[in-house]
C-alpha cells in the first residue's frame, strides 16, 4: 500500500478555516466554534477564561455534551485545565460513563497507570501512518466513545486525522454498499506466528479456556493450531445504525484489516510467506469470498478523502463518537505522547442492518 498520509494540500486545518464562533454556553465559561463550511467535525470547545477544569465543567452537563457530539461526531476540548493522566481520566469520567479496559486487542498499546484504563495510542513506529478506522469496529463489542489526550505535542507531524462515517457511506457506490450490507465481513486473525500480537496479549490471559469462553460468548470461532498458535474467525456488519440518531453509517474494519492495506514492505513480506487465511489479519466477504483489490482500493480512497486534520496542542482532549467518526495517525518526528481511553460498550449485532448470522464461517 502506498503511504496513506495526506499531502499538505489535502489536509484541511481547523485554524485556517474557522468560521465565526457560536455564543458561549449558558454559564459563559465555554465557547463553541463550528468546523469549516462543508465539514461536520470537529467542534472546537474552548474556555473563555484560563484555568477552567474540564472534568469540573463537564460534571452535570452530559446531556449538553451528548447533543453536541451527536451533531458533530467529534469535539476538540482545547485550553482547559487537564492535569496529566489523572486529569484526563477524570475528564473521561465526566464526559462519559467512564473508561473501559482495552479487550480483544488489535494494536500494541501500553497501560500508563495500573489504577486507570488509560493507554498510549497505538505504539507503531513514528515513520508509519495508521490508516483511518473506527476503534474496534472489527469486534463484537466496541466502545461508542473514544478519547485522545495530548500529553506531549508532536515535534513535527503526528496529527490524528478524523473523518465522518456518514460521509464515507454516502460516497460508497450503491452496489458495493449493498453487497457488504447483505454479506457482511468475515474477519480472520492469526496469533503466535511471529507477526502481530500474540493471543496472550490480545485476550489478556495465558489460559486457553478463558479465551474459548470469551470467544464462545462473542460468537467468535476458535481454531488452535500447532505450536500454541491460534486462528479466530468472526462475521461482523459493514453498515450499522447509530443507536441514538438512527442514521446508517459505514462501520467496519474491512479495509483496515485487509492485507493490501498494509505498508508495501510488510505486505509483500507477509504475502510471500503466508496464504490469505494465514496472515496476521485479513478480511473477506461474509461468505469467505475474497474482496476484490479494486474494491478495497476504492474504499481506501474514500476514507482518505473524508479526513481532516489539525495540529495537536499540549492539553488537548479529542472526544469522538466512535460510530460517527473515524481516526488515524500521520507520521511524526520528535517526541509525541498521545494517550487514549474508551467508554460505553456497544454490541455490533444490536446495530447491524443485516440479520446476525446463525453460524460462523
């Protein structure tokens, strides 16, 4: 896959296209600035006076915040007093139902505090892009909200581009959308083959029985291979309805997990050694049919065209409705420390437009 970072001319930036700010909220402590014309996200939220504690301000205002989040899909809280990991954790608790444990993992992350479910953002090399995706959209259970906190602003690059899944769905050709909606997506993952995460990390246990119980509960098919290796298969929706707004949105890891979306060097090495179902992760139509390369390439272009980026500032908190908003990462140089937390678990089967399968592939 070619470099997925957007060229500078394709990266709309918030500060350069800001429209007139909306009036402050009722208590006059926060003003909201809408995104650029033609964009739905993010809404910029700033305190009128310095020193406003985000967690304290948000306490009791969950309904107001929810309304804004459903409208825009992404809220950028900038200029508030957020005191490191503890302050970020408190803000997540005030803005949502509280941080979740990172389960059924797909990306390397480090928990930064043993007492809080706050993690580093994906620990990939600085020179690599992370393709746009909805967090955990491959999983039977996913967080409806995800938060990012800028603890150390990047020296160069390192933006977290975001995009609107409603826009993505509108741009997917009707025939492709209908096929994915009807057939859904088969996710095949392999663990312990020397690439990707081992199953012990993914499931946070060394016990096979615990893995099998979790997978059975979530409708994931388990296949143990020789050498303590594991393969899982599951079918998930490609399009879901938002539980609050009822809107249909494109929500899946079909493109992100597809073998051709890997960086070219890694893709070529893996395809030379493994078959399609033996790769660390790969996706198919729900009946097991390969997804055509030209379809995946079209979907990649649709994702990238929907993204907008902004430069991180120290103390920023980015709040996403994980169903309505995609996120990714641009390469960077110098120090960068972005933390993340997830909240409010949802079941994909409850939101899928297509009926849930009666058996796994």
